[in-house]
C-alpha cells in the first residue's frame, strides 16, 4: 500500500469493515431498477414507489437525516435518507455505520423508496431501504465550489481526460452529451441510406493489399498463412467488388487505420462511412450529400444551421462548387493546369510549401491546395475536377481528359468527404496503378499498391458507379462544436506514460536546477546546488546513471551538463 494516497488507504480500510459486517461490497445478483432519474422528473407522481440505482455524488449528513445526490445514466436526482425510515427496528447499524461511516462519494448504491417534493420544491426520493452495489476505492476528482461561486479542482486537463475517459464521463456531464450526439449522427446517416434501400455490409479489416487511399498502412503478420497483412486504410475496393457482384447500393461504417501523424484532426484509428451506388455519377452524389447532411443537422438540432466556434455553418444546399485548379489560381495567382511536374515543384517552393523530390505532380498540387486554399472554405464547398495524377481510382472527366470527376467536401476549412465517379475501365485502372508504383519506387510511402484482384473484378464489368467516403469523426466535431478529434473519440490514441525513475532528494534538487538551463557548466551547476562534495558526486552520478542527464566536453575542453 506504499503507493496509495491517504484517501485510498482509508477507503480500503472501510472495504474491510464492510466485509466484517457480513456485507458483500460487490454483490452479483440483479438489482431490479424500475425508474431512471429522467423518467422520475418528467413524469413525477407523488408517493409513487420507485427502485433506482446509481453513483453517490454528494451528501449532507445532519444527524439522523441526510440529503444526497444519486447519478445514473440519465442525470442526477436528490435522495433523502432518514435513519428511522431505513432502520425502523432498534438496530440502527445500516444507517449509523454503513451509510454514515463506510459509504463514500463514488459508491454505487441501489435505493427503494417513495417520491415526494421538499418544501423548496425539489423532486426527491425518500429512501426506505438501500443496498451497496459496488464500493469505490479510489476518490473521484470532483470540482469544489466556494461560497463566492468560484470553482476549484476541476477535472479539465485534456491529457488526463483522454487517458481516463471513464472519470471524464462521470465528472464532466457535458462530455457524455457529445457522445450521445455522435450516436444520433450515425443513426441518422444509417436511416438515410437504409431508406434508399442500400445494403449495410462488412468488409475485411485485415487485408493482403492495402488499397482505396493514398496512405501509409500498419502491417502485421499472419502466422498460420505465413503472410504479411495490412490494417485497412480504406474499404473502397471491397465495396466496389460488391457492386461488380450485383448490388445496386452498399455502405459500411468502417474502422480504418493509417500509420501517419497525429494532431487535432488525425487519429491513427478513425471511422469512415463509405457508400457506392450503381448507375450514378459525382453530380448525383453532390446532390445526395447535400440532402444527407441537411437531414443529419435537422435530426440533431431541429434546423440546418449549426454553430462551430465563431461561425454558423448552413448545411442546407446547394453548396458552392469550384475546381481545385481554379481555387489554387484564385488564392495564389498560379495557373497549374498546364504546368509540368518540375514547374509545379518550383511553384510550390516559391509559395513556401513543403515538398520533396519523392512527390509527383498530383501530391504537390495537393500540398499547395492544403497549405494555401483549404482554410478559406468555411461554408460547405465542393472542390471538384481534380487532375488525373491525384485520383488513381477516379473516372476521367467527360469534357477534359486531364481531369477526373472527383470532389472533396470542405467545411470550416477541413475535408469532410471525398467522392468520385468511379473508374470502371480495367485497362485504365491497371495503368493508373502502375503509375502509382512508379511513385512508390521514387520513395512515396503513401502511393497505392497494385491490387490485381480488384483489376480482375473490373474485367468482369462494373456498372457506372459513384462512391463517397465521409469522415465521421470530423463530421461529429463539426456538429458538436469540438475543435479536437480527441474530444469525439471515447478512447483516442495516446503516448504511453513514461514513469520517471525515483530520485534521492539531493538528485531532485540538482534536476530542478538543470530544468532551467539548456546546457550549463558543470562547476556552475555544482555551485548552484550548494551540496557538499560527497553529496554532489553522488547526485550527479545518480542523474547520469539513470540517463536523466549527460556530461560532455565543450570545444574548449570544459565539462557541461544537460538533460537527456
């Protein structure tokens, strides 16, 4: 118990005392809940008998009576404990010992009681009996409010909240609302697609060839087959195989994985909706996307306007349309429609866009657009007609063979959806895959693999098809006014916590001094530490042996020390 806090030790002692009283602090049997807090408040009937359960969140004990708050999945409700109601016989142990002394904030209890209204009009449950359902042995980080209304000890550090979402959901009730809205968004989209008679399907997550997007995959190994397998970066190629197989419309809410950077809009694991419809094109898909997003906004809020930061986003169509090359020309002054790869590279450098020699023309254009144009589009905007180099799975534009029938939907400067008139010419598709292979040989880690089986499926014939991928996490961010993808994922990916090695008090004091300097002369550090020779030697050896600090010679031969 050496690493336990005082509170944790006390709670464990209470746990043992509960067991000594013959009470199981973690009973297995069903507890027959009849009402939730929300139901009680919305349909309150005086003197109605109820059975509720939840987490004890606050208590005001006044001798033989106590008001408390119980938190269940729908909110909080006030409960009133009275010793003589709970213990009508002479034995008052259940109230005096169990409730007053051995229960804590955070414990789960079940309550049988009757509804009544207090003198101040509060809807309350009069406790007739209660049962301990689960003892909490770690205290909740509950915020405290002083007499002047100032709030202290709020659980609002983002890193802590993401690492301990289970605590975040308890103490920050608004967080739960975000995830309830997320569920409603997914349900609304599913309803829209099912009403169009499209089939919800499941496709492989482990794939022999990662296809359907330009992205770096995660790789693993299947021992039984002795082959490498990839976590899917997209489900596109499998869904199009199903269109080949004769389905008119298919969709999937897919977990995709990309071994790339992390920031406020990227997580290595994310949710993508993709759907594909036969005999349609990207113009139809733009119109359908407008209808879909308007429905989702209305289902969520009752209207099509949604506030995001300082902006109000109008989800009702029609949305603005502009070609990617026209957008670049409009925002940079450069016309890239007829520029060579070399010229495009030079223009990117001139604009201060980070590019390198491994990138083809398409990737460079993408980088220019992302750097100079993307953030300009606050209201929903379709960026259309991408160059062929940027779109290896897209049908050639019907009026310009240099372009493809593709759009990306931008909202508030962020990509929300990507859609094509799908390429269904197997020979053209193979040629485009081979072009991607050349990019891969140049060093582009995100270039697509050649999926020969997918090409084979196209050789059997795929009808004209339009498909789209919608980033669910980013859409939820928009619709719930959250600036970080971590806020809309229950359990975002986090860096592992690195436990600092234990240090002696002297070594700690030297460490604290070191933190103030990038590098410091060893003799100056010794002087600042004010330690005796013996203690100094021991402390610096401790820091270097545990790889916390390093001692090196400078160009003049003087010893310097810095933190690793």
